[in-house]
C-alpha cells in the first residue's frame, strides 16, 4: 500500500482495516507504526496516539520525542525516524490528544498563537503524566528528548519524575519555560541545549538557570530558536549536528 507517499504494509495480512494497522517501511533500516496508550490523571483517562519508529535490529533503549508547540508534525516524526536509524526505539506521543484528537498546527504565527492557547489549557501536570506513562511502558532504558515546548516538559520531567519510575534521562532543546522553573532540582540526569541568538529565550534567563543548577550540563550554540528543525529558516546544521552528538554521548553515559 501507499499512504501519504510512503510505502507500508498491513499488520492484518491482506486485510487493511485502518491507519493503526499499518507499518510504514523506511529505507534506513527502521519501521514506523502507530499505537495508543491510555493515560490517567485527575480521575480522567485519555487515549494518547503515539508515532513509533523502531530499528530492525534490537533497540538500545527507548527515546520519547516530546513535540514542539505545533504537535506531532512531520518534522517531529522525522526526528523519531532519525533516532530509530541510530538504533533507538523512538516514540512521539500526541500530547494535544488530551484536548483534541489528531491536532497538528501549521508552522507560523497563526499556529504559534493557537499552540500557546493549547499548552495553556493543557498545563504541566498532564504532560508529565504522559511522560511517566510512556516510561512505565517503554523498553528500558528510557529517555525523553523534547523540543521547544517539549524542551520545557523534558526539564520538568527530570524534576518531577522520581528515579525508579522508568525514566532514565532527559534532554531539552530550547525550552523557553525551563528557566522559569530554575529552582526545581532535577532528580534524573538531564542535559539542556539553548541557542545564544534565541530571541524568545533571553540569555540572562538561561544564565540564571545555569547559576541555579550548576551541576546540569547546559550547552550553548551560536544559533536561534528551532535550530534543530531542518527544512525551516531557523535550521542551523552545525548546531543541530553538534547538539545531537552531545545528546547521544550523554545517553551513552546513562547506560544506553
């Protein structure tokens, strides 16, 4: 079959019953699929759709990719694919499913403003609970790698999820709210990446976070916000590669 220009096979043999039954075939040695995970918080249970990319060889662990403020975009899926190509099982949960199923926003000002509204409604407790649920189900060891809004969720996950709950490491890219929680001490290993030219995250706030948590590796790059988002004007190939190299080395030190 072909869906959205990608070759796929049905997990139901010759009977195709829907998108959840599809496994997308990649050329880099990984397979992608969709599944659901039930998450309960505040006496409410929500089914969260998760994009999964996995290597064809045994995985070295699970990396949960935390979306930007725009949802599980093609870019976020490509990040998951990249980690699968590196040997990780990669999950990208649709955090907005708590509010509205299948919501993906366009890049740009309109999508940004809508995303700000949505994450305001979502708050911080639900995202941390989703991370916790993923860690409880995932193949160990498990890490989160978050971008933009997801970078802030990664930071909070390191502080609010206890050791022994399935999460082993956290990595956050340009999380604008992370400095606002500078006094929340991490309980798990965490690494943060920021661009020195990020107009949305003043360097004085990043420096304040560094001073408050001197034990945390906080890496700075000559780049702006969204420097990892390839295909966009914000993309900085040198910074993206360096940050990925440092992230992988960090994960290896945590036992991946």
